[in-house]
C-alpha cells in the first residue's frame, strides 16, 4: 500500500487538481454542481457569486465569457495536439470557464483577482496531462466494463442527490450529451486503473488526516468561520471519512501529475495557446 508520493507532489497536486483532478475533468469540475442541498460548489452558488461580483456565470456567444468574465476570444482551436490527438477549444473552455467561476468566488473572499494567464496554463497543462494518461492507459490495454461505467455514473448522481438522468441532463449545460458523459467516465476510470497499476492503492494515515483537518480548520478561522482546531468546522470524527478521502484524492492527483510529466518528456506535444 502506498501512503504518499512525497510532500512536494502533494503540494503540486493542489494546482493540478484545480485544473484536472481526473481524466473526467469536465465531470469532476462541472458535474459536482449538478444539484443537492449539501453541494458546496453547486451551480446555484456559482451563479449567485457570479452575479454578486458583476459577472455572468454563463458563457456568451462562441464560448466567450460575458460581462466581466474572462476574455476567451483569442483561444485557438485546437488548443494543443498530443501525439496527433487534438485538444479542442470546447474542451478547454469547459474546464477553464468552470474553474474561473470557482476562483472568482474565492477572489471575493481574498480580494485577489483571478490570474487568468496562470489559469490558462494550468488548464492547458492539465488537459495535456489527462490526454497523455488516457493514451498510456489505452497503450497498456486497460479497459473498463459497462457495469463499471454505470456504477460510477450512479455514484456521481448519488453524490449530487439526483437521478442518473437528471445528472446527465445537468451536464448538457457543459455541452455533454449522454454518450459524451459515459465517454468521460470511461476515460476517468481507465486513468484511475492506470495510476493504481503504476503506484498501487493510496491510503491516508491518521496523522495525515489530522493534519489535513487542522489545515481546513485554520483556513476556516482565517476566513472568520471559527477558531483553529475545529471551532468553525464539524468535529473530526464526524468528517474523518471525508477528510481521508480528500487526502487519498490529493495523493492520486500527485501521482497523476508525476506520471503525466514522465510521459510528456517523450511525447510529441504542440501547444497553440
């Protein structure tokens, strides 16, 4: 069992996960807002925050963000090519615009403007890394069954407290129909299997869970939500499983970045943005 990829990989994974946490980047970033009363990053809150900041949460014509959102008029198509496979403008915008909305919400609390140049680079690098991992999974003959895809789809829906049909319908706003959603899930699962094959299963130690919880508590305290040590967040024992899963996800993301960087060193990658 693998307990980590090192402190540096964990730190780097924060930026990595913000752009493409998994192969199904669009699902992870946009689908998490499909619905549910406990949805902290949901579409309703994103829309409300955007309206409060004078921004539109919906892209304008040709995928350009309206009002005070990012100017995407100069985004080329394709954005990049990876071993002959194109990463389209639409793919880029699906991730970039969702991340911009989330970062705009954070900017309201920090007072720091969104660094669009950095976000463009993170999004591009993340999508290139995702494509490299997907290609490597295919090269190794890694496959997933229809049952596995359907189970993952049901999991997405359950976490968002909606039916599978409602989840897929919500993804229509990201330009994904049912076939595209299933394809994203297929890619995500194949990459997860690739990472497990390469690094083994990830675990979160008690010390790591406690450190992650304390970090959240401190951040909450800094934002005025309570005192460090848990005053502004639920007791650790109530959220231990969620924190442990987050730690494991960070480790997996660090491994994804590590492997994608190795693959990129020998790949034919052309970036147009």
